[in-house]
C-alpha cells in the first residue's frame, strides 16, 4: 500500500465509512497532503464506497478543500469589504513582491501558496489573513515581511 | 443642540460566570414544558438574523415522537461584518455547551454538534478541552448528552441551516426546500434544533436570571439584548452588547467618526441605510409601529464620505457570485449578471436606465431563489442603487 492509500484507510477506520465521514476524511487528507489529488479522491471513493464523481463534486464545493497542488503554507488574504477598505491591496502587493508569485500561484520551492478568500470574521481588526490555520490581523506591509521571514527561516 | 442619547450598554453575554454546573443542574430539575414556557415568555428570537422564536423551535422539536433527534449550534459565522460568535466561543464556551445540553434535555436529543467554520479552526483545540470538561460533568449528573465539533471547510452558504445539514451529511452545501423545516426533518432527516451561537447564550441568561429579566430589556417585539459587531469607518471597532430597539442615529452618534455617510445593517445580505434615514431607522425585528425596523445578525459596517458606494456594491456582488452554491438559476446567474451589469454601467457601455433592469432582476431573484442567499441579494443591491444612484453611474 502506498502512503496515501494507507493514510486514507487509517482515516476511514478512524471516522467510519459513512457518508457523514466524508468531509472529516477529506479535511485530514488536505491537512497532510495540502490538497486532494485526483488519485486521493479516487482512493477515498474506493475506500469509503462512494461514487468518485460524488467525492469530486463534494470536494470542489468547499474553498478550503484544495484540489490543485498547494504549498506547505497557504496564505489566504481576506478580500471582503472591510479588509478591502483597510489596506488589503497594499498587503497583497507586499506579499507578491516578497514571494514573487501572483494570486493563485505557489512558490517554486513549494513553500507558499497565495490566495484570496472571503470574510474571515476579523473585520474589527482589518486587514486579516490566514496562514494555514493561524490568524494574523491588522497586518501592515511591514509586519507581513517580518511574518513571512519567520516562515521562510523555519526548517527549510 | 441637546441630543437625547439612548444607547443602552448591557453586560450579560461576556459576564464571566463560573457557575455553569449549578445552572445546568438546576435547570434540568425543571420540567421540559416549564423551560419551554420560560423561553416563549421571554420572547427570545433567533440571533442569527432570521428571528424565529427560539422557544417555539424547541417546542416543535420536543413534540415530535421520533426517537432520534439532534441539537446543532450554528457557528458558521460567515456574514461579512460579523465576528461575535467567535468571541463567544473563545470567551464563554460553557454557556453555549450548557444551553445545548439543556436543549437536549428539553427535546429528547442525545447528541449535539457545533458546526464550526473552517476559518475558525484555531478555536477547535480549546473548544474541545471545554467540551471534555463539560462531558465529564454531564456523566457525573447522569445527563446523557454528547457534544462534538464538526468542522466546515470554507463555504458561506453552509450558514444556511439546511445547507449546513447537507454539509454535515458529507454533501455539497446546497440548501434544501422548506418545508419540511429542521424541527421536523433536519440532520439525517431527524427532528433538529439548530440555533445560532448567540441565541444559545441568551437562553443561558434566561435559565439563570429568568425570562422577565430578559423580557424587560429591549422594546416591544424586539426583547432582550444583542451583540453588535461594529467595523468599518469607526474609531472604536469591536463587539458590543446593546439593548435592541435603538435608533440608528444614536448608534452612529456613538460609533461614527463624525462623517458617516451610510451604515450597512446586517452584512452583505442586509440593508444599506444612508445618512438621511438614520433617524427613522430602528434596529430590531419587524413590528415596530413607526419608522423602519431592520433586523440584523449583528453586523454593523460604517462607511464615511471617502468611500465609493460603487466599490462597496461591487465587493458584495463578487462575494455573492463566489458564494452562491449554484444550485438554482436565479441566484447563480443573477449574481453574475448583476456584477457584470453594474460594471458595464460604470464603464458607460450601458445606459443608466440599465440599473432599473438590474433592480427588476433582483426582484425576480427575491421571488424565485431557493434560499435566503439569492433572495437577500436584493436587499443590499436595491438599497445601494436607489440611495446612491449617481455613484453607480459616474
């Protein structure tokens, strides 16, 4: 069994093979693999006995279930109204300038993926962003450079 | 000029109380009927925005003869400008858990879920600790009720109660037709009480202090307090608990920056109120005798005169276009066309009268869309286009 197969089998053992377990299983695969490959989705379908098209349809509905390869750290910058008013664009420019990628792209070393997302629920501390599950609020272009430098240094 | 100033700050929700064990054990000594009557007489209405009477919801579910029932706490707080539920779950989770357990006791449900949005995953660990401690006490007092967290994965529409249940069942978060309502056929087709996080905390207040204490706050038809998430052009953004029924003028007087041009009440799916209507607008549920009453899930976004209302509407429409589940045509195509339409008018490719056509389209969406998302796009669209028409054109 290859690593993905055994990961999926373990998850199905843990959560059960009911349809209700599909989201938790996919979430854990994304947590580990950063995205759901076609292969992972077919394996989930086989292991849980759900049509592959249903797995694909469900996965692609949810914006946090990536179906394209993504980097180790997914940066999601909030683009909804208050963050847009409070400097989201400057924040995005600073990130793009530093990582040399555009929105939707991943750095060549597969470390960072840059995305925009809808309201994160931090409008009183805008602009806000997520790096994986960690929240950063009131992020200025200066602060984002510090934050990203921290991630870059980490265990290359 | 003398100004009669009427905002009433209250502190119930975040009041730090360490007596949840006592509140829980005292409440479940009462008969379920008694608890339901208490809730009904408090006139508590759902705080997620829709405003359904909470006591009635519990009663309908309690009356069902089906054995398998569920309690769900809706923590899929996705409406732009709302962030109160996150604060509740991180500061006073025990109040939420206690209320869920009491709801289980009243309705006969043995299982409860907190549907937590993916954006709030950082809360999961602490919340699970609180749940463990809570469950330990439930065992001690022989209360058979289990609570689990179900994580969302980034979809605004899953805050719609039936979409949320579809999502929990492992499917695309596409809203169901209503009826049947969740009180009859909810999660797994079984009777389900689904309440907003804040609603549950208000039931705690009612259990502890009695229905009268709650009822005495607020105004007729809009009883009790409400958390407001204040953001935008304000010197003091944050979360505030206020009595319902205040006038928007008073609100702006307290929270505005002196140059407030408009307030968006109820998030992107709510209404934009321009300055000239502040004093005729009250914040509360429908039924007030004079002026306009606007309900809100608590999102209050202030805009000052430096903001372009075109940009605001453009931002909302992009939001809706992305978050529409795509299931029904009026909403899927409608959101796309509205966005294309206002851009075309702005660029001068379409005449100004095209805005009226778009307004008609929102009316159609309001009548024909399957769920609240598609139906409520008309709220912000018409209130912005009608009040700031020139900003849409030039």
